[in-house]
């Protein structure tokens, strides 16, 4: 009985030693394939971005429609400066801000103003009506850009990249060679760069959706003068016609004076002949 027990014990020891040796060989020879497998598991085997089908429904969430609203207005006002001030006040009251504003002198005591306002989406249409009421509307264009699909796609890609970043950090802790550490850190740096890029784009889309853009041009009316009725043009044509007539008269006079002189001489000669020669012939 004792011999059997000793034999079983020895066999068990050999099995344990064989297992340890196999494990060590696997770790030494299969290190590269282990990290390659880990990288593939982290989603880095294919560096392409996930498709829309893979991330269109993230975690079962339904995304509301994302629309970037913009408007362009042109209104005629009595005073460009006063209108710019009024539009600024209207924008601030809605919780918005002015991104740019300018006034220029276009001559004839007239000024034009240009202003770009950012207002909350919920106040977009009401703000347009308030601005329109400041003067006479000359032009209006309202448009909306649907970015829902891009927003969902970016969100899905960002979610996948963040998971890859977490997995890479875990792989980095397991790396034992310099080569593996450099490889993992390189991939980690790339993933983090893409995460920052997508995060910036998502923030931009969110801000553009939440804060709509209204571009306004205000212009003062042209002064009421004869120009609008064509009187100035008529006066210019009259002066031009008068000058042309005087010019014609001068030219005509230049031609007719020599002729009149010749005719006068001829008449004088004829009268002289009539008075002196004809009476002698009658005698």
C-alpha cells in the first residue's frame, strides 16, 4: 500500500512539472501571437471605422433629430445704427450672443449694417419675427441642415474607440518587451487622437444645433430725389441736346457766311450794272 501511494505521488509530481514547463514555453514562444490576439480583440486588427449599420442604434437608444437652423434677412430701416442696437438687445434677451457686427457708410448720408446673431434653437423663429418687425423686409431665407445621421455615426465611432482605448490600456499593463510596449503605445496614441477629433466634431455639431445662426443686413432707404423718376437723366439729355444744337448752329454759320458774302458781292455787281450800263444801252 505504501509503495502504491509513493508511485502515485511521484506520477503527480511529474504531471505538475510537465504542465509548468509547457506553460513557460508557451509564454516564451507565443508572446507575439498573444499580443496580436489581444490587439485584434481590442478592435485594432482592422483600423477602419465602424459602419453606420454597426452604430446606428447604440445601446438601444433612439436619437432625436438634430437640425442646424440658419436664416438670412435683409430689412430696410430708418437708421442702421438704431436697428443694429435693437437686434443686439433682442438677441441678448433670448440668451444668445452677437458673433459679428459692422456698419459702413455707402454715401449720400446712408449707412448699411451687417450682423450675425446666435440664438437658442427654441427662440429661432420668434427672434426672426422680432427682427423683421424693425423695418421693411426685403429678403428672407430660412434653411435647416439635418445632421442626425452624422451625429449617430460619430457617437457610435466614439463609443467603439473609447472601448479600444480601455482595452489597450489593459494590454499595455501586460506588455513585457520593449517592442510590445512601443506597439501598444503607438496604437493607443492613434486611438486617443481619433477620440479627440470625434469629440471635437460632436461638440461643434451640438453647439450648432443648440445655437441657431441669423445673419441680418440692415439698409437705410435711398433719399427721395429726381433720380428715382429719371429727371436727372432728362436734364442731362436736355443739356447735351442744347450743346449739340449750338454746335450745329456754329457749324452751319461757318458754312453759310462765305456763301452770303459771295451772294452779296454778286448782287452789288448786278445792281451796279443795272444802274450804269442799262441806261446807256437804252440811249
